């Protein structure tokens, strides 16, 4: 049975999953890239970028776990790209070049219809205009019993959390303060929603916390 999960989601000590003013130059918002510094040295990240080598410690273990048994992904529109409103053209095909790191179907939440985008390496982006629950049903069907990973961004994760549709979430807590941006947990009462901490491990550059529905 498919598990719906979030993995390697980086947050600051003050709870921000992205900085303010996201755009082409600042895909994670101003200052937001610092949250992901824990992942950059890992073997998993370097492999995603077409490189070799990389660290093999705790941070790598959690980065690699995030890709295990994943049969489909769900992304918010902003996670796919900085384009807002109608698709004025279809030249933008995501941040990842011709071979995105997903290698499975990816369902993008959007209010603007667009034909599926077939990429190299097994990734196909499907643009879902009917809402998050429809996207989740399609992703579960496409996963064929494997897990569905909610990739982000912050707003998308919040929506699925509020609806109690996430079974498990791995947070990589960065030792940084952003002060402003998109706060992951603002207005969300996790214990009331039935979530609890099930794992906590100190990594080389982040503290890894896993929460799950009780």
C-alpha cells in the first residue's frame, strides 16, 4: 500500500521552509538556499547533479532514504518553476534540465491546464487543475503500491498536512534563522491533527526529525 510522505524537507530553526520573494534568481526565496546546505555535500545530491563522490554520513543516509520506494511525486506550481498565471508559452520545463531527478510520474498542482511534459529518464510531468485530492489519487494509481512523495513547496506541504493526507514527514532542520518567508507550521496544530515525532538524529549539517500520524 502506498505511503504518502515528505522527505528531505529543509526548514530553518524558526520554521521557514522558504525565504521571501521567490523568482528565477531565487528559487527558494531570498536566503532560502542556505536551508539546503546540508544536502549539497551528500552522495545523493551529487549524483542528482551528474557528479560523483560525496559524503556518506547521516545526512547522506536521510537524503538517500527520500528516494527509496518512490513511485510518484506531487509538486506545487511554484516548485515546478517561477512562472505565474497562464502558460504564456511552454518553453519552461522545470529547474532540472532535460533529465529531471524524479524518474517517475510527477503531478504538478496548477490552476492552468497544460499538456503532459515527457522528459528524459522516465519523468513525465502531469499538470493537475482539479485540486490536491485528485492529484493524490492519480499519483497513488501511478505509484502501483510504491510511495507517493510530496516534494513541495511549503504551501503544498501545508495543504496536505492540514488535510491529514501525509503519513510521514522527514524534516531536515537547518541551524539557520531566516526571520521571514514561508513558515511551514504557522497556524497548524500537529498534535491535534494526530502527528507525533517518531525519529530524531543529529546529522553533520542538520538535525533530522521524522513525524508521522499516530
